[in-house]
């Protein structure tokens, strides 16, 4: 693990100049985050009842994976110095000095350039959305994190674009239901990342990343998490309100949405700190795939 303040170019130089290992290349893409984006994209496609076309779905899946992986790789290159100062990111390939930044950039750009034609082949709108997400994440959200907490809602907007990718791939248009799903995913990211900022506060401060917690305090972050949890419930049930989803999804969304609100409210108890925030974060990881699955099943069966 690289020490804080140490130039990674002086560490593991031999390894950094060698052919990069496959596990390191995979780690550059943030596989967990990439998989979540892919799940949301394909879930949105299924919700929109897109045609069962194996070639189209394969192009959407591979193109999305490559473009998201490319953006995540570029993010790690840009943030390599701050990553070195955070416990959970210090072992990343570029931050730890196992890989030259130029190697990671080449890999990231190659992945993005390979993915964009696939998305264009699915539909031009999908390609435009994919490029917008890449540019927003790499050139806006990533550098803005060191300037102020406004980066969080910006990142939430960019992070919700996979919903629009799936919808546009299915129909080539973005109906009201698509924007409600977009709002749902954006709203979900806010309490999710606010919780991380609370229990990883020291890490973020060492890295120079300006979060709501660091700038406005833990109480402000908890208030925002609660308000966004209410917004999350509203967006999720809005799909039922316009008739885009039925009772099965509505029941699951209502129960999980109420649970998110209750969990956020528990953060105001005396002594609720890092342990509560970590539990809230882990709970949010359960929320998204379960709600996505309920939506897909609801549409398929009813």
C-alpha cells in the first residue's frame, strides 16, 4: 500500500513498467460499480419491453460495460493522488504504483472507443447518452469533488443515465416513465453516497475531497439523506401513479422506500454515527437490485 504523500512513480516501478496483470486491468473498471450500471441498463430495457433481439442486447450490454469501465478507469487516473490517501482506494493499481498512468489511460480510452460504436449500433440516442455520461463523470464530476459538495448531485445525475440508456435502446424515445426511473436512480444515489461520506469522513478529508459532511457537518448530511429518501419513495411510486407499473412493484417499492426513510430517520438518534451510516449504506445496496427486479417481474407477469 502506498504511503500518503508518496509519489507512486517511485514505488513498484518494475511492476508498473511490466505488462499489467488482468486483475489490475479489471480493477481499473470498478467491476462492482460497472455491474450495477449494467443491471440498471438491462433492467430499464426490460421494463420498456424492448424486443428480444440477442444481438441488440449483447451490443447494449458489452457497449455499456466498456463505456462505464472506461469512465471508471479515467476516474482512477485523475484521482490517483487522492486515492493514495484513502484506506479503501490506496491499493488501486495506479494509486499503488503497480501501473503507469499512461498505461491506464490507454486502456481506458481503448475501452471507450470500442464501446461507443456498439452503443451507436443499438441506437444513436444511446450513443449520445453514453458519451454524455462519460464526459460528465470524467470531466465534470471527478474534478469537482475537490471543489465542493455540489459534485454529489452532479454525480447522481450522471450516474442515473444508464436508466435512459436502457429505455432509449428499447424504444428510441424517453417517455415519462423513463424520467421517473431516472429520478429514482438519481435520488437513490444521494443517501447512498451521503452515508459513505459519514462513515468514511476521515478518509475523504485526508484525500481533500469536499463532502457535505466535511463542509456542512454530519447533521446536514443526515437531513439531506432523509429528504432524498422521501424523494426516492415519491419517484418510485410515481411509476405506479402513471400506470407504468402494477401492484407487485408498487408493494415492494412502498415497503423498501418506507424502510429507507425509517433507516434515515434513525440516524438522528443520540449516538448514531459511523455504525448507523454503514448499515444505511449497506441497506441501500439491497434496495436498488430488489426494486429493479420487482419492476422487471411486475412488467413481465402483469
